[in-house]
C-alpha cells in the first residue's frame, strides 16, 4: 500500500466536528465589528517579502526567523503572511483609501509563522483583526478595546486586559538609550537571547519569557516613566474612557509587543488558562507605519485575535450552538418514497432555511433508521413509507418527548413545521 501522506506539523485540519464552533466564533466577531461600522476587507495571503520586513521590522522574531519566504520562478521574493496589518496598510496606501476619510476595516484568515508547534502555537493559525486609519484620538483606542471587551462577554471568555504606552518614537529612542545603558551595566545578568537583542532591539528584552530575567527586568527603567507629554496625555485619556466604560485593566510597563511598528497605546487580553500561550488578542497604535510603508502620514491603530486560542477556551459553545438549529431526520421506506422525500426536503429547506435535514439513504428497516435518527440527536423524525405515500401523508414523530407521533398531509408539512418551531 502506498505510504499515507500527512499534514505538515503545526498546520492543522479543521475537522467537520469542530467547524460549527469556528463558524460561531467568526460570526460573533464579524457581527459585532459590522455593528460598529467596520467593513470587511481581504488582502492576499501572499505578499512581497518587503511588505512584511519593512512593516514588522528586520530585528523582530517574525522577520528574523519565523517567515515562510521563497523565490518564485521570476525571482521575486514572496512571503506567506505572518500577520495581517502589513497587508492592510499596503492595501490602504495602494488604493489611497485614507484620503476618503477615516477607514475602519477588519479581516480574517490564516497566518503563517515557523514557530515550535505546541498547544495554542501553530505554524498555520487564524486571526481576525481590525484596523482604523486616520484617527489619532484616544477615543478610537478605547473603542477597539471596548469592542473586544464586549466580544469576550458574548463568547463567555474570562480574560484580563493589560495596557501600556510606548510613547512617541522620539521619546522611545531616548528611553532606548537609557535602557541600553542600564542593561550594559548589568550585562552579566543577561541571557543569550537578551545579549543578542541588547544592541539591536533592547525593548524586546523586557518581553523575555525567561524567569531568571524577571528580577533584572523589574529593576530596569520603565518606558511609562519616560513618556513625552503628548503620549502621557493620550494614555490618561484612554484610561479615563476605560474607567467610564467599566473596563478593568492593569498597566503593565513590561508590555512592549513583538512588532516594531507600535507607538503610544499597546494592549493585550490575556487568559490564565492557556499557559504561556495566554494572549488571545494583541493590539496597539502604529501612527508611523503608513508613512514608513510609502503612504502619507496617517495615524492608525488595530488589534488581532488568535482564533485557535479562543476555540481552546470555548468548551460549552458547542452545546449552545446545537440548541439553536432544529434538526429533522427524514426516514424513508421503499423505493417510491425516495423521490418524494427528496422533493419535500428541498421545499422545506427553501421555506425554512434555519432547519437542518438529514435524509436517510440506507433504505434500511424502520428500526435501523430510527436508531440512526436517535443517534444523530435530531429533534424530529419525518417518516415516509409506501402506505403514507399512497395516502399523500407522512408521519411526524417528535424524538425528544415533545408530544405524540401524528399523520400530516404532505402539502401541510411546511405549515406544521412553521407552527411548532
Ligand atoms: P505570542 O507572544 O503568544 O507569540 P505574538 O505577540 O507573537 O504572540 P501577535 O503577533 O500579536 O502575537 O498576534 C496576535 C494574536 O495571534 C496572539 O495574541 C495570539 O492569540 C495569536 N497568535 C500569534 N502567533 C500564533 C501562533 N503561532 N499560533 C496560534 N496563535 C498565534
Ligand atoms: Mg510570537
């Protein structure tokens, strides 16, 4: 027998048994964003490598070691997107969209990073992200946080919010020097990763997951104590909004986020139930990025949600979804009933699209079909045998104790379903 082919490690199948949960998550997120006036957009999954290296920054984990990059047959360097913001920014600039006024958009789909696969960390994973272009006001920062806050409520997820400010690029570069000086004075306490980052991206050292670095990081000077006046004001306005909205948060001075492009507000929603893969949503302001990517200076901010991690947190959603859609199992006996059951199913679905109908095709005995109906967890069975057919009737049988079996006229079935559902 030929050898079985397997999927690539870290790139998972979404199995049919899990797809309802995913659709429900996607639907919940997109309905909420649409309600807030965000419009869906879809940049391609493959972009020129420069889109990402320029946006994300050369000295970041993603660009240094996580991207899937190759040369196509014309010699162009292409990359499977590791995140969504870079492509959306490229799209905004290419189509001149911010010129038409404030842009509120969202996207979804697969992202690709060559990481070490583990629970909550994959090589192909999925994000839904939202971005706003053309608004510098802290009200928008608050709106994005407020949307995500409502979302966790809708999905029944328990998470905490961490926020920080990274200041302006000027205040950050003087802070960077201060931090570098401190870290150089304590070089003997740095681990290998941090030594590598010391000169090129010292801020990332604050983000270290190495427990042994915790003490040193706690002693290091904090960006939040060295903010420029404008960023300080922006941050206090944001906190004021969050207080008024009743959204709890914790200011985490170590929160720097992995990507280069952020300034001012950064935030993360973190769950305690996913170990070190606890961040389910990360976001921040990136006022300098549009210009850096070749567009006109445009303030911008966004977030991205990791859908796999949300799905891991939602255990009871499956039951909640199952309750939503009434399910009918169509038991069919005898050759002649096959066509009529097919015709009737089509009519029922066209009239009542929120139903699920499973048509039995086994031609088995009534007993065996009944067993399958119960196993499918259907709410009702329709039974069409030759005798019913010749009387232009079918049997309607509730399967979950909702009353007795009854005979119904074929042409009356839609009305009957409408009445009881
Ligand atoms: P982490 O610190 O967990 O590596 P990150 O800072 O690299 O996260 P972002 O680039 O901010 O993550 O992406 C936003 C969200 O996408 C994350 O909060 C997470 O929920 C999800 N995510 C990121 N990388 C992965 C991955 N490899 N597998 C699954 N989900 C991921
Ligand atoms: Mg990462």
